[in-house]
C-alpha cells in the first residue's frame, strides 16, 4: 500500500527554450546575416540593372515622343546621364513621362531637375557617351546626319553599362530604332 501512494511525478516543464536551442538559433541567424549583409551594402549590381532598364525605357520613350509629336528627338548620352532633347544642343528639353524622372541622387546631380526626361548614372557605374536622334518616323539617325534628311548613317549601337563586375547592354537597331 505504501508503494501505491508514493508515485513518482515529473516536475512540470515551463514554457520557453533550452539553452542549447537558443545557441543553435543564434548561430543560424549569424550565418544567415554573414551571407546576406554584403548584398545590402554593395548595391552596384542592383543599380546597374535598374539604370540599364531606365536607359531602355528612356530611349523607347524618346522614339515614341518623336513619332507622336512628329519632330526630332535627340538622345544625349554624356557618360554621366542619358537625356532627351528637341535640339542637338539640348536647349529645349523633353518632359518626362508621368511628370518627373526618378529623382535619384545621381539623376538630380547630373540633370538638375525632375522636370526633364533625364536619368543620371549611379555612382560606381560607367556608361558610354553618344548622341543620335529619332526622326518623326521613329528611325534613328547619327548625330552628324542632317535633320530632315532621308539617308541615315546610323549604325547598330550597343551601349554597355559596367561597374558591377558584368556588362549590361542596351542596343538600338538602325532603320526601326528597336531598343533592346
């Protein structure tokens, strides 16, 4: 009878983690942090892809504006920015789609205003310099071709954006002006 009364009971387990579980979680978080942190601090890869996409969009927009308004649209690639203008000297600027450009630090430093179809090259990246224009039919012409001329000397143009360890290309084809 004495044995039946003396049942052994386990102490109630309290809620929470054991020390071993906490150490394992801290180690896993540390490993993930060590692998992910450099991606947050080195944004050149993201900047290169974003600027390449912005350049493509800006060139397509320039061609569309030339066709829609029936006038030449000049593309000025200065190495520090890509801009659209209605004249070769870039005195008359094209308004951006949507009312403003991206307004990034690089764009404001290179273009000076958000009311212009212009995008600045992010720090650490290199972009080419070139000038050409789209005629009212959307055909690209070389910068030295006379506006209103019929014969374009525009050759296929591949613009390379570099600086993140790889090259991102934007190509403008002759005759059609297709940008890819």
